[in-house]
C-alpha cells in the first residue's frame, strides 16, 4: 500500500493489572515518562454496554485507569488498567495475535540489566538475529516478559543488515 494517509504507529495499548506497578516498571527498565492520564483511579470507572461494545470488552468490565507513557522515540505506550469478571493470561509468542513489540536500543547489556533489575524476565541471553536478512556485526536481540506478562523484544542493529542490499525500503530507526 503506497498511501500518505497513514503516517505511522501512534501508540500501543497494553492492559495491565496494576497501572502504578506497570508505570514504575517502564520507568525503571526504560526511562519512560508519563505524558498524561486519560483516566485516573480517583475518577469514576468507565463501564457499561457502550464501552463494552466499542472496545469489545467482556460484560462487567471496568476501565479504572488509563495513562499515556513516552519512551525516547517512537509511538506512545498506553497503559490501561481494567477489572473484569474473567481475565485471561497474556498469550505466548506462538499464539495468534499481537505477540510482542520491540524496543530499539544501543547498549544491550545495560538494557538487559535494567529490564531484569526492574522485575522483567529475559528468556535467553542476547544473540545474533535469527533471520539471515537481519544479520550483521553486533545485530542482536532477546525477548523478555514484563511482570504483568507482556512480551518485549530488545533489539539493536548497529550494522546495516543484508536486506538493505535487496530493496530501497528501510526499517524505522531512531
């Protein structure tokens, strides 16, 4: 699709069990900053048939807090604390649907240290990219899970990957 109507990703929404704990994790792990709160815990929760229909929520769901977070570059992260009669655990990367989002960084060792110190769990040590078109000296990644279960990929591509020899299109980089 070659269209100027889409300018990029505005934000990623993540449902969390505790917005304060999730915010503190993102601050400690990534130096995140709070931009604003759309809905505070002191406000009445958003609930009822209208938001249930608009957002495809389970019956009885209450949205109790919503906060927009900023990382250094790229889209915002909207944290949403919802309470519902039944809430499922986050999906695994092998399940259908959104499986992770990736954060581009320069210092993998420092990022992994901050991520784990903040309470995240890294699945395996950082390693060279799995796909030949993304390889290159220092091009490494690893996956981890936040305390509430969202999977985040940490990635750095300091060397132009081989795919750049095959196309003029480029991945976003800060």
